[in-house]
C-alpha cells in the first residue's frame, strides 16, 4: 500500500483502546434501552364503571345528533360548514382525497368528563367517482374478505351470522404505533335503506379482547376490560349517498381507550392518540380502493 495513502487512512482510524471504549459504551446503552423498554411495558388498566358510564352517555348524545341529521336528510358533516369551506371540501373530495375532522360531543354545552379513559371521536368522508351505491355495499358487507380489503389493519374477518341487513361479524385488528397491539373483536352491524340513493349503517363492537402472544402456540385473550386498555369500546356510524356521478361515503367513529399513564406518554401516547385518526383515514381510503378494484374486476369479466 502506498505510504501516503496509509497515512491518510490513519488520520480517520480509531485507536484500539478507543474502539473498545466505544463498543463497551454501545453495548451498555443497548442493554439499558432493552431494560428500559421492558420496564416501561404498560401495567394492565382495568375498565372502571364510571368510565363506561361516561362513554355510554357520550354515545347516547352522539346517537341523538345522528338521528336528527338523518331525519333532516343531511348526508355529510361537510354540509354543516360555511358555504366557502363547504365548496372547498367538496372540491377536495372530487379529487379522490379523504377529508377528516375531529368531533366532540357536549352535554348541555359542556365536555363529558371520562375518568380513567379517553374518548376519541373522528368523522371522515371520501367520494368514489363512477361508483354505485350497491357497489359500496358490496364491499362494506363483504366481511369475509375484509382481511383482504383492509389489510394489514384487519388480519382476520368472517361473518358469524346474517339476517338480511343485520350482521354479526368477527374482525381481528392488528395495529402498530411504537408498539403492536392485536385485538379480537365482534360487531353487531345493521344497515338502513333511507331512499333509493341513500343508506346508513350502525355498528357496535359488542366484544373486544386484547390478544397476548398472537400467532404463537401460547396465544390467549386477555379478559376484556382487564387488559392494557388500547381499545375498550368502538361505535361506528356510516352514511352513503349516490349523487354527482359517484357515491359519497362517510364514517364516524367514537372509541374508548385507557388514559395515558404518568411517565409512559412516549410509549402509550402515540398509540392511543394517533391510531383512531390514522385508522379512519386508512379505512376510507381502502374502501375507495377496494370498490375501484372490484369495478375493474367486474368490467374485465
């Protein structure tokens, strides 16, 4: 090797002693991080009766508002906006983008205090150009294939029973945000045909169980309400209206999770605060993509 090149490399070389120090520091830091992560695993968060009471009150008031809007024939939350904002939002929907908004149901003008838990409430809408109402229902009611349409958020799905427009379905959710959480859920879903061009549905999660060691030989469900508290309740309202050369699809979700334990905000916070919004965005966008894919598939045949 050329002597000048050797000297050049030596300028950037780490001396053996220094290298040993750096390696020891790196290993120590790795062990400390692993220990901190294990120690930071959230303790079980038991669902309390006062938390359930507060959420049930929240859902009842939200249900009343939805019923009044449906009776007035109000299709989308966007229609409640001032005219300029409404026009802007509709323009964005026509471009195929999802519009989403955070809601808060009040009780006599005051926030509902949910001791021991957090209520997350979002509404979103998407416009599926060229689609028909029956095609949207063909996707939403095809629960046996929702693990395909909504992967990877939905890992397993099946219809447990059906009586006309009343479904009982099983969905296994897998959600990741700093940590990964797997949930086995059962839902009661009813569809209502309001007019030839309008349908709405009401879905309620009647059972939610967090899965420990999913996919392994020792997989088991934790007792509902006595787990890590990443999803205790979930209520969903869908609205669909066919007009303007396509179908407007709106989904509104109110969910209940544990509150954020002191000192573990970095671990639990991103999951319980971000997942509800991101899941709704993903669901609406996936509904559009699944509908468009099925339309292309039908056209090819």
